[in-house]
C-alpha cells in the first residue's frame, strides 16, 4: 500500500520541526499535559472517577491550555499519550534502523505519566497493569488527522494513521484489530468535533460498547 509512507513521512517531518525548537508551543504543551497526568491531582482523581471521565478531563485540559485551538490540543494529546520516548524505525527506502526521538517530558515525569495514563477504555480491556494505555495515542492521533482533513476526505485512510506507522516502521510486526477500531473511533470523534465542540472522547469510546450490544444482543 504505497499511501502508507506518503502519510507518515509528512507527520515525522512535522514532529522533527517541533523537536528542533525545544521551547516550541508543541513541546510546552506536551510537557504541560505530561505533568498534569503525572500529578498527584490526576492520580487522586483516578480514584474518584472512571477512566473515560479521566480521558475527557485530559481532553478539556488540553483544549483550555491551547486556548481552544483543537488541532494543537489533539496533536499535543497524541504525543503526551505515547508511552515511549523513542521508536525504532526501519526507513522504507534505505532499510536502516534508527531510533527516532519523540517530543516528551523529562524522565521522571515521563515514568509517572505512563503509570497514571488511563487504561480501562473498553468493556473488554485486558486485565493487567497496562490495559489499553497504548490506545490513547491511536485515538487522538486519528482524531487530529480527521479534524484537519479539510482539503479532501481521507475517509478510512485515517484509520491507518498510527497502525501503519507501527507496521511500516517496525514498531510492531502485525496490525492489531483493536488498534484499528480505536483509530476508527478517533476518526469519528475528530470528524464530529469539527461541527460540535461539545462532543467528548468518552462519547466515541462508548460507541464500541454500543456496537457490541447491538450485534450480540439483538
């Protein structure tokens, strides 16, 4: 599928531009969100509300921090939610393996942030310490692309955003169907967000539960 590299490379260039400026708006926003997730306040909140409410809180905090610039908020959330600092990528043309750095907080904040990331996003989330923490970057990354797809309709191609990055650049070896579902829900969320600023991430995540009930309990 030749569209894969054409979709990913501009994104990597975008991240590279922001990485070159340590005090860029994006870097500051990612640090802010990472510190918020790592905070005692966020941890205490996690004992009082469910994880979908935590995701909504995180989204609203990002939007407020970026002065209601939803595009910047979604991109910041994508990077803040990624649970790794560097990704091993094998460049498609020259097949060289490199460690690509992502915009992230300092080590101590990064570790606490990963520990506090919401993990129970679905009714069938794996029952372990990691759960569905990796799904947040999928969701917000796809939402970011959908929200910014004003020139032409990317359609289902949005769903391949993070998943293709992982497959094409060797972060993981196979495509995960649950990741693809999360990409699709992120696409739905980003699309609705264009015209309805009151929509929340939890509204999209709950669609998976509704789909399951609809097709398994007629």
